[in-house]
C-alpha cells in the first residue's frame, strides 16, 4: 500500500487561532497577549512557543482567568470549535481520500496529519480531527497528578521542531510510540523502506513556524502550500507573526477548501498528481521486471 500524507498546520490554516479563542472565551485579551505580552517575553530571551505556554500557565489556577484548567477541559473546549473550521472542511477529506480510486489506481491511501505549535488537547477535542486524522502533533501541558490542573510544559513544538514530525511520518513511526520513545526518529531507515517518501507529502501551513517544513518539502520533491487569510489579517496573532515574518515570497492562498476554491482545487490536483506518479513508477518498475 502506497501512502500519500496530507499534513496541515492547525491555527489559521484549518480554523482561526484556537489559543486566541481559548483566551477570549475566558476573558483574557488575546490581542494583548500576542501583541504585548509575548513580544515582551521574547525580548527577555523566551522562545516564542514557550512564551505563550508560560502565559497560559500564568493565567491558570484558582482565582485566575483560566481557572482550574485541566487537559480534559481543553479537550472539551476543542469540541466546541467544530463549527469554526474554514469552508470546505471536512468535505475535502473525503474528496482527497477518493482521488486514487477515481483515477483507478489501486492500493494508494491518503492520510491526514496535523503538526501544530498550538495545544494538542484542543485539536484532539475536535470531532472532525478525531474522524479524519491519522496523527496529531501539538504542544502539550502537563498536569498536577493530584489536582489535574495544568502546571508545566510537556512538549513544545517550535518551528524547526515541526520538521522532526515530518521525518516521523516519513519513517512510518506511530505518533503514539514516538510520544514515549522520542529517539525512534533517529533510527537509520534506508530511503526505499520509508513508509511515506517526502515526494508523497503535501503540506499546508500559514505561519512562521511552517517555513522549515516548506523548505524541507520543496527540497525533497514534496508539495507545499502557504495559506493567508485576508479576512483575518488584523487578528492579533497574525499581526504578531507578520511583525516577525522574514521577507520571503511564498505561494499563498486563502484557506478555503471547497472544490470551487483556489486552494481546495490545488490540493485535489496535488493528490491526483502524486497518485499518477505512483502509478507511473509502478508501471515502469513492472516493465523493468523489478
Ligand atoms: Mg498556523
């Protein structure tokens, strides 16, 4: 079975920023967090994702805005966001899965992954994610074992860190195994035996943290789409990221995923192109008696 992996960033790629939604829902001004508090911590030397995770923890606990925040509560919050996905989701997932069959190419499956600097629990709370996604990689807070209230950082996914998870998908490492065996990704696997070659990956992301993934995939023959939503241009996190964004041009599209939308059509085409390439490679191998 050949596998095509379609990998998405989450916040501002599949839906508007979920951390801002969490903060605003608890009366914390997300704009102030992204445009003043996070930059202040960065000036003091904090890595950006650790800065926002620290601010979340600072706001959690009795008598603080986020209250006794638990991982279960984050998951429940995620379940309330299912109607926030951008247009064309989840329909595009069924469409992409059906591409190989429509092209009469057998034994090709299309899988979906999220690699996000946002909170894994919120993402996993979504029924859309539960129904369609094969793996979710995100930042994680750790709980106090007695009170269950979040109090430390278990996992922090920053920009270069995102490529680590592309390698895990490439080598076919199960996301559940890699949680407790982080060095599995370093095991030497010859290219021909890797489960998902990079040229069978399609990546969609919007932010600064996605640039190393864009670069890696572009150099390895994969396909990468940049997302930019003009209607969310003024969102606080966007303003924060624009401030830091290096001057580089990416092909960017609005995050609209219907078959009549530019990005929705390109993604369907990208999966069809990879499917045809797999078909051609098989036919050539057969002809050469390999
Ligand atoms: Mg994003």
